C-alpha cells in the first residue's frame, strides 16, 4: 500500500512527460542577432550571446531583457558564454578576432582577458565549477587549441598537453556544446573528416581518443555538434547541418566500452543537447525542431517543430532554456 501511495503522489507532483505536455514558452525578441551562446543560471536569470557582438540578460524569467554590444565589437560572433549569476559572465568569440571577454557588473562593461592570433577559432567553453574552465579552438599546426583558466576566467593559458588533430578534423561552434568538463577531466567531440571523442584525464594527465564511426563524418558539414553526460554514458548529437531533416548518423550513445546507435534517433540534424537530471529528461534541438528522451537517449520523440541552436539546463537545475536565430529565446514548460 505504501509503494502505491508513493507512486500516486509522485505522479501528482511530477506529471508524466510526453510530447503533449512539453512546449517552449518563447519570449518576444529584442534583438535580431543569431544567438548560439547560452548560459542559464536559474528560472529567472539567463544570459545569451551571438552575432554582431551581442549579449543579452534577463533577471525576471524572460519578462524583460537587457542587451548590448560587447566592447563595441559589432562584427564579432560571440558563440560561447558562461555565467554564474546576474553580474559575472565570460564570453569567447568564433572567428576573428579570437578574443575572450569578462564582465563583473552585469554587462555594463566588458574587459578583454585574452586574445589569440589570426589562425584561432574558438568553438566552445566549459567550466568545472566557478574557477576552472576551458575554451576549445580549432586545430593549429596539427594540434587542438585548448585554453584553460584556474581563476574564473580572469586569465587564460594553453594547456600543457594538446592532442593531435587528424587532417580535416574540426569542432563545431553551433551551440558551444561540443566540449564538457568535470572533476575527472575535460573532453570534446569532433567532425569534419573524422568524428572522434577526445578525453583528458585529470588524474592520469593523458589524452585518450575514441573513433565515432557511427556518426556522420567525411565532409566539413558533418560530425558531432553537441555532447552531454548522462549517468554512465555520453549522449552525442549532430549530423549534417546542410541536411536539416536527415537522421543519418545524427546521434550516438558512448560508454561502457562501446558505441550504440539509439533505437529511435532525433528527427533531424541537432546542434544542441542537454540533460535535465531533476526530471530524467534529455532534450535535443536543431533548426528543424526539438526532441526529448526519457530513457537516457535510447529512444527519441519529437515534441516541437520550433527550432533552436542551443539548449541548456540552468545552473540550479530548475529550468531549461533555448536560443536560436533572429534573437529567439525560450524556456521549457511542462504542462499539468
């Protein structure tokens, strides 16, 4: 009887997730820039960044937004952003100039904390806590460019050990989601000529590389675009960004010594993925729509034809946000 009562209470307090009760609450855009940088902090606080040097921030759950140009750089695409509260955030550009900026006053002013040479192209940013973080850049002279900080983004330097890149291998800056970091180390997934998973073990101080032969690859538009850790494995999504509705090689489960293609894959090319641990809910987005999974990525269902570039869970684990083209921003709703 007790177990039945617990099940009834769980169902009452946590409605069953389905395609019918998942939806995006989209906010009226106040900018027209494409927003690939996304960093939600809570249900109320969320930052975004993108083309034209644009940054945005809400502190009231999307009712109102502040926006501006980072240091007046209206030709720069800031596709990577990491924020911790409504005051402090770090952004990295994609393309030239290859720069990293930081604000401590809610976006009023931005200080340049790092700049690389003309060959650099930043793809993603990932922090393991407030102090230690990484920025991933495309290969230079056959080596991946990986910067690290140990002081919350105030200063950056190249990692001592950099992994080799295969000719034509590249990372994607579609959602700043191709790299993840945590207590055990940092890893990133790639595409282009070959799709691979690179992982640096903090304890062993060593890189290992795993070929992802099941993912789309072999051309510059193909590969892994986003990765997230779910329980004991990694969930990767991507495909071919020139074929928005193609499902070929667009998702993979990596762990326990094997690669597994999901039984039912997302509905097209997907540029972003996130795991809402509080709900046991995986979400993937791309320009052609949004999908969800309740079984750790083994089967996917479409729930919206609204397309976005990036999707991320807030730092407090209580909400999910998405960003896309034309200044579009949204928060996920689970209807009763």
